[in-house]
C-alpha cells in the first residue's frame, strides 16, 4: 500500500525548509510526496531576502487540479503568507474532505523574517485551527496565536497547550525546541487523552534550519502508516532527532545549515520490526 502525502507550503531554494524539506521527509519515510506552492521565497541558511506570494486564485487552481485526480492520505500545511491563501486552503479542506491535516502555523523564520502577514494571524486562528487534526506551533507561534508571552518552562507550555486545544484543533503538539537544557521536550495534547511528554536529547548543533518543517512533514508521512497520532508523532520526533544528529555531515551555506534527511533510518527501523 502506498500513501500520497501533500505539502501546501512555500519554497526554500537552499532545500532546508519549506516544500523542499517536506518532500525529503515524505520520501525518507516511505510516502509519495506532492506539493501545492503558496509562496516563492528567496531564502537560504542566512535568511530571507524576498517573498513572492502566489495569488490565492492560483493556489485554488493547483489544489483543484490535483485533488480532482489524486487521492490524498495526509496533508502538511506550512507557510501560507496571507489571509487570502488561508481562505483558499480552508475551502479546499472542506470541499475535498482532506484527511489527516497537520498544520504547522508558520509565522516567522528562525532568521527573524516574517512568513505570514501579521494581519493574517486572526484568519489562521479562526479558519484553519478548527480544521486541523494536529497543529505544531513552536513557542513564539503559540504566544502569537494566544496573544500572550512565550512559555518559559514545561508548566507554562502545558497551560498554553490546553488553551490552544480550546481554539478548535483536534490535537496540539507544542514544540519546546526554543527552550534551553539538555533535552528538547514537546507536549502532545488532545481533549480526550492525558497530555504526553516527548523528550529527546538536545543535539549540539547550530544546523537547525527546517526542524519545524521536517517534524510536521514526518508526522504527515507517518500518520497513515501508524495506528494512532501518538505513535506517528513519536516516530516523527525520533526521525527528526536523527536528522539533527547527522546535520553536521552536510556542508550547506554559511548560516544555520539544514538537517540531514537520513534515508536509511526508516528502512532500518522497519527491518528491525520496531
Ligand atoms: N538542538 C535540538 N536537538 C534536538 N531536538 C531539537 C533541537 N532543536 C529543536 N529540536 C526539536 O525540533 C522540533 C522543532 O523545534 P522548534 O525549534 O521548537 O520549532 P521550529 O523549528 O518550528 O522553530 C521539536 O521537536 C524540538 O523539540
Ligand atoms: C518556505 C518556508 N516555510 C517555513 C519555514 C520555517 O521553517 P522552520 O522549519 O520553522 O525552520 P526555520 O527555517 O525557521 O529554521 C521557512 N524558513 N521557509
């Protein structure tokens, strides 16, 4: 059985984030990757120089053309740039009843450059959060969605995760990568289940470009292959940690380099039956 995984996101010519990272994660984890482009971004490991938004009408055209032909088993949504594109994607989720929607509420790149217009945060909150099966905010994104300050520890993360679930997504993975410490801990929360803590050793590397894109795409790729969201998220985090461990083997750019999509990982894991 093969699974078709769709990324709706912006581009990264350096291949570390956005649609390029998403396709690498899909392939590495055994999915068949497809894309709908929302924005063309001139960016690399050192930051963003220019963003060219794809008109919302053309985002709809890409979605309609694809979805009239191809079955989609899971969707990862990343950079959406503006409120019109958010509306186009929300309409497509409803019209085609898209399953397994993972929304990474991308707002600002690690370089500090905005990837979602400030005035579009409300549209993201009201139109897409309630349509998502899982949202994967980092700490600044959580604070923006809730209109509060960034969480500084696990207790505050837990409190924010509860408030995010109340905004309508079926579940929340609040990522704690921006905190310091020997481990990197995320919280998974669904209304009908106790909170889960996912902890991985913090990898000592500055090559963290595209961690958020990679994690959300890995979850989308694994969800149709796993019995539940919890196991898909846990395996995706293991995949990301492995990709971070191998990041320093790459030699890409002069800034924060990309993580290394480690294609052998999934094959080895499947072969060992784990
Ligand atoms: N140095 C690191 N070592 C291990 N895991 C990390 C590291 N940095 C980030 N992560 C993990 O990568 C994922 C995304 O991280 P985060 O930085 O919180 O989000 P984003 O990339 O969207 O800003 C999370 O699972 C986080 O725990
Ligand atoms: C086109 C595009 N989408 C998303 C991001 C943000 O990527 P992320 O994985 O959160 O990590 P950084 O790139 O911010 O390190 C992006 N840069 N470009």
